[in-house]
C-alpha cells in the first residue's frame, strides 16, 4: 500500500480514537480530524474519490486489501463493523466540516439503518461523503410515513428561507416507485389515508402515488416516471408561501384570499427551479398543476402544458375530491370519477384522463360497495380488463352483521361468477375509516408475501 493511503488511514483512525478518549471540544480531537482532512484533500487532487470498505472482514482501501488492517487501524475497523458500514466513499470537493461531522456520526454508539444514515447525512449537509450500510426492507406503510416526513422537511426548509436539498426527495421517490411498480393496488389503497390535520402532507404523498401509478399504467419511460414522482410529491410546496389562516380557513375564501392561493404554483416553481439536480419537468409540474387542459385555471400560460402536468392535475383533483376539507364533504371515489369524466376535454387532457378511468375501474380501490348477495366490502384490487369485477375485502355479511374476521373475495374467480356489484355505500353511514382498513390490508398483503418468500 502506498504511503499516502497509510497516512490517511492512520489519521482517520487517530481521529476516531481521540473521540473515545477525550470529551467534545478537547484540542486533542480537533488536531487528528484536521490532519485527516488535509491528507484526504491532497489525495483528491489526483483522484475523484477515496473508497474505504470492508470485504470479507478485511479492510479495503481503493480496492486494495489492507493486511492486518483490523489491528493496525482497529478504531476505524471496529467503528465500521459496529455500524454495519460496508464502505465510506469520500469524494472530490469534500469540506472539512463534512469529514468532521461524519467522524462524529460514526463515533456515536447508535447503529443506524440505511434510511436513517441517509437522513442523518442530509441533516448534517454532507454531500461529498457516502456511507453505505445494508438497506433494511421497509414496508409500504413505513415508506408512506417516510414520504410524509420528507415533504414536511422540504416545506419546513422553505418556511425557514432555505432551498431544500433534492437528494432526500429523489431517494424517497425511488423507494415509492419500486412499491408502486410491484404492489400497485396496495399502494394506491394507502391513498385513502386522509389526515385532516396534516392534509397538505398526506395530499402531496397521495398525489405522488396516484401519479406514479397512472404513469406506470401509461407505460412512461423510467426517467419520466421519476420526474413525475418528484414533481407530484413537490406539487404543493408553493403553499408554504400562503398564510396557514387562509389554507385552513373554514368556509369560503374571499376574492383577495383566493388570489393569494392562486400564487402558490408560481412560488413553488421558483423554489423548485433553484433546487439542485431537479429535472426541468418537475418545475413544469409544480408551476402548471392548476392549469387546465383548455388553459383556464391558474396561472396564465401562453405555451403548451407539459404532458406530465396533465397527469398530476388529474391525481391532484381526484385526491382532493375524495378528501374531507373545511369547505366540502368527501366525494365517494365513484362520484369523483364521474366528475373527472365529465370534464375530459375541458379541464383534463383526454389521453391521461381516459387512462386514469381505465386504471381505477368502475369501482376504484377504496370504494365501499354492496354486492348482489347483500354483502358489503371495500375494493382492494383491480384486474385490468375486468374492472367491473374487483377484489373485495368483505366487512359485512348478507344480514348486515359486521364480520369478526374480514374475508377476501375476487369477483373474477369462477366461484363468485354469479355475484355482482350493485353500487357504492357511504362509509360514514357505517362509521368506517377506509384509510385504516387499507392499512390493515397492506399489512396482511406484506405478511402473505413474506410467507411465500420464506
């Protein structure tokens, strides 16, 4: 191993050792951390990155195994093993504070998962050091809640006058996208979660899931699907520039207040245009999601509406219609579909609107329905091409008695061929929270998947 690598490892090891021996702020901590940065910076003059890893219990630097590394650089080795760190990659442009923060993070006793490590690095504004740890398998509800946290953090940054980092958003959308592609019905079911107090955040996540599901249904290429997911997750960030008194006002808005609301797409577009590594399509989506197909709506737009903006406009409307708001009762999904259908060619572009109706079917996921045998259940799955015969979680038997254990029936199965859907039922008449039912459904779906893979 060349001398500079040995010196770098010695310095990093000494810096980690000092953090164990001395209290925070002690001069003996600062000196080895500073030397580590100086050596790393010098090495990066001729390199793009410096990867340090553990492979088969051996310390590896730039793909070269370091014999006896676990003894010579014991503190570095043990910190990486304890924290399950597979590799530390230091990239050109690293700042001294970034390296110092990473050494501090690794010195903590708490072992972080992959998503937790990413979150901590983002909070510390570490952009030039990557720490790879094994990714934990997160369930759909955890992913949904993680997306809520990302939206809250982004909007919190904007309220503080900061331009948000796009990394957390991109990572979250990538995770959501995988689940939407593999478990579309279950993920779309989670959009029935309607939190009145956190409406701005749940609405953003719901719109992103619905938009990506529709993008998948329309067979959009991966880059467009990713931009669609990011743009839809961020579509309402401009509302951070509107007073909460207006956002949450009970009753109708005054003309002046509505004019303030109408400013949010422009403000959101300005914010997203300043975020690093953001696809231009994202800015279009955020700026245009309230511009209708016939160019009514707001803001005024002279040019063409971006195709992805049409998709988000549909998802935005559908989730808003089916949510309890201060000024409206929620529409049933079947009624929301009728409203969208009636506005095709006016408010909504024909191609994505018709694709949306084809995707959600006659009775969309989350619809409470009555069957011809008088049983009542909630739609949990749609089979494309057989939209009139959904998969249903039966909640009430034919006598109207609430079942102790829900049963799942799929109306496309031969044994249910004589059972048809009569119509929808208002969940409020039964005192049901459809969002909670869909959460339960997701948990059972994932438990079944685990059994099959075991």
